[in-house]
C-alpha cells in the first residue's frame, strides 16, 4: 500500500467541496470521493433549483413549464460547469475518485474495493428526504424534492404539501404562484415552528391571502391512489378530513445518509439525527470527522461549508477552530423570514 494520504473526503456536496479546497490551501494531500454527481443535494435537488423555481414563478401570471424548468436547469448548469466541476477540483491538485467509499479498518478506506491508507477521513455524505410512516404514502406516486427536481413536471392542478417546514412552505408558495391550487398540511400547531412565531403568523396570513389553504394540527392516517389522483385521509382536532388532489409533495424533514459507510463497524457514534460530532467536528473515532447534513448539526448549506472548513483547519492546526453555536438562517418565502441564533420567543422563554 502506498504512503497514506492526509485526508479522504467522502461526498462532494457543499461540505465536501469546501473541505477539499481548504485542505489544498493548507497543503494537505487530499482524495475526494463521490458516488454520484458533484454538487450534492444543494445543486441538484435542493437550494439551487428551489430558489431558481421561486425566482421564476414570482413574476405576474403563471409561466409555461418549459420556461420555468429551463431557467432552473440553466442555474444548475452554470454552477456545475464552474465551482462544482470535478475538473476544477482536479486542477487544484485533488485526487478525484468516482465510486463508493467504505471505511474498512483503522486509517483505511476502500473505494470500490480498492484500499487506500489515510491519516484522516471526513464524511460529508449529506441527507435525503425523510418519508413518514403513513399507510399508502410510498405507493401514491408522491414527490419529494429529489423526485420533483429530477422529473421537472408540469404544475399539478391541485397539490397537497405534507409538511410545513421551510422546504414545504417555499415550494407551496412557488406552486401556488405557478397556478396550482395548494394545501399545506402540518402536524404541529403552526407552520415553520423554528422561526419567530409573530413573523410566521404574518407569513401565514400572506400565504392564505394568496389562496393557499393552511391546515395545522393534522394527523394524516392514509394516502390512496385513485383514478383521478390521490386521496389523503386525516384527522384534524378530532374531526375526519379528506383531501382529493393530483399530487402529494412530502416535505417532512431530512434523514442523514449513513448507510453502507462502515461507520458503526469503525466505532463511530450515529444517532437518529446523524453522526454525533463535537465543536471541532470530530466523531467518537479520533481519525474520522464529519460535516454537513450527515451530522447532528443544523442542516443548512452555509453551515455545511463553514463546518467543513472548521474540520479541515483543525486537522492542520489542531484546536484552531470551533463550529459556531449561533446560526443565521433564512426561509426564502415572500416575504422572507430570517433570524440569527435564538428567535425572540425562544430568548424570552429561556431567560424569563
């Protein structure tokens, strides 16, 4: 086996791409491994297409589907040909590999069966849409953000969005402005439960004024595919409810991609929220670090990139950086909602 490299980065999404660039700047010998496309969820099925869709549907009157999706694809292609281009990364001196990486032993990674010795591993495999355990949901032809932005469909006549978090609310508003009738179904008592309640109330009024039906306190019991579309059965505040729609978009959160990486065999602590990391982005195994959506840290693109940089800096300069505890975030509705750290409601509750 050849002399160990300094770092193997598994996954070339927002975290992995940042990590390899910082590692090269610090003089580390780096191997970058990606099993699919460079850019990850953010470029292909997350931030870039969703924000391009929001921008393209914000104009007066519904736009033709081919024009909307052409604009979305153009935004993706521009980034894929520049910063997220594997050749761009390779030109920086990174050893770029395409394949499946598995941690196979102490300071060893296998890439499609080929062993590679390394001083450190940084896991940046991201997350995928979480599917709730609801009868019939998997067989009802439902969309997730991955399927939506891969298929690039025409807007449905009537859309039910299951989940009132940022993804669900942003896409609900985009499709409403695109011409769809939209209902957002949320299990909790409010949309966007992690945002400032007073601002959420104002935004909810805006959404309803635009014609979006907002249903909170809803427990969905079953989803059935029918000849004319999809039937969603639920209970809201003790009353039976039924919605008949053309499509269901599931936006009920994300699940970390941790399967098949050899993490548990290596002794890495993995919980339901992802890989457990400390403020230096270290896992329970000293030579394995993790950053981005695969960890139990907040799932935002800017957090993924920043945390990846922190992780790599700590390899070259131990103890030099820490992951931030105060996180800025924004929900890209119209109007946008944003805050940094705690919301006002959280601060009042904590310090009353």
